C-alpha cells in the first residue's frame, strides 16, 4: 500500500468498531420496540477517550461502505480521532452488536462474522504511520476475529518494535469469540512482546491457570513489560521486576453502564504516560476516567475532558450557576 509520511499521532490503535443497538426503555431486546443507535469497539473507545483528554490519537481499521460504517467513520473523525488510515470497503459489511441490561446483568450479542474488519490483513498496515507514533495500543480482540487479523496484529507489533515504538497490550479476553485454549497461546505471546501489559486480574487467572496471586506475580515478572493489573480489590496493581504498587480506585457515585470502563482506564492511563507521568500516577488517571465513564450509558459517551479530570484530581469545586 502507499506509505504516507505526514504527521503521525502520538498514540495509534486499530481493530473492529461496530454499530451498537440498545433498548431505549430499559426493557430487554426481545420486548423493546425502540433502540438507540450507537457504536463501540474496544480500540475506538480508547481512541475517543484519548482524544477527549486532549491526546493525539489515530484509529485505523476496516468498515463497510454502508450507513453504519459511514456513521462510525464520521463520528470518530468528529471526536478528533485521526482516521486517515481507516478504510471503507464495499467488499463486506460493518459489524453489529446489540446489548441489553436485565436485572443488572449485561448481555452482548454480536453479528460480526465476515465483517469488513474481520478481513483486515497485514497488507493494510502503513509502516511509516506506525513508525512515527510513540505508542501502539493493541488488544486481544482483533486476533480473535480471523487468521488474517491475527497476522496483522503480530505484524503491527513487529513494526512498532522495529522502529522503537512502545507497544501497549490489553488482552481483552472475549470468550464469545474464541475458547480460552485458542486464546491463551496468542495472548501470552503478545504479552511477551509488549512494553506495557494491561490485563484484568480475572483474565490472568484464566491465562495462567491459577488463583494464586503470588504465582501470577511471578509469571508477570518473567515478562519484559510493566504490568498494570486491573480488577483488584479496590486497587489497580503496577507490577515491575521488583515492586508492586497499589493504586486505589475512584468510587463511582452512580453506576449506569459498566461497559467501556476498561477502555476508559486505558485511555486515561496512556494519556498520562504520554504526558510524562510515572506509571502509578498514570494509573490513578486511568482509574478516575474509568469511574467517570460508568456513570453514563454507552461505551464512550461518558468519556471526560482533561479539564474535568484535572478538576477532580485537584478537588476543584463545581459551580452550578
């Protein structure tokens, strides 16, 4: 493909972004006659979160050249995300997901088989674009979509490492896409290649096949990455070769929709890293952003601005009128 040598955002990410339909009345999908039309995807959620925080970010991937794909493309661009390497194709449709919350439990249904995103391959990567970034953020969702997507993820990581670009990896284990037996070797190999590893504690228990925290820590210390472990008991852990730092959560006042919290955390954390904060302080920012996102419906709609984050960090009082 043609290599473009123009300005490159500080943080790049790629993967599948899908249209999202949700009941507008709190009922289950089966009984609702009205649906909200939204969109989401781990990587595009992170990208919007970074942009809202004032970060420089690009997202690329493949969308169908259809109304849903055009909607996602325009909204990402409108949120300040660089989509210059994203592609709208007539070869396949945009993926779709539907979500409902019943008795406090969220269920997601995917319609993404043979989507435009699943046909992404290493040939769609722009080496110069990746080489110009500071951080490449990838997730374990993309390699689960297809063999060609898996190859694209590993090639993107290879290119990043070749050019001295830090690799951030969130396993984002999705057992509706592949079994743990299929996922484990792929995700553990990506963890070995990462500079920053962003797993959840429950994911680590499945990947390392143990409930023992000490064993998990010893496994993490075999990696060259700094590990940021989400989902601890009221804390996020920063695990290095010789230290474990506990960073307390920010309590959400009113939880509306928990989907997107992890992506919000990643956005806040990565912006903190590019701003030069030490990892524990960057984690603190990520914890705060995650707590803010769960207080709004949707995957990314509640993502805060840097001014809003800074106001909480510095205890700035809100003046209503």
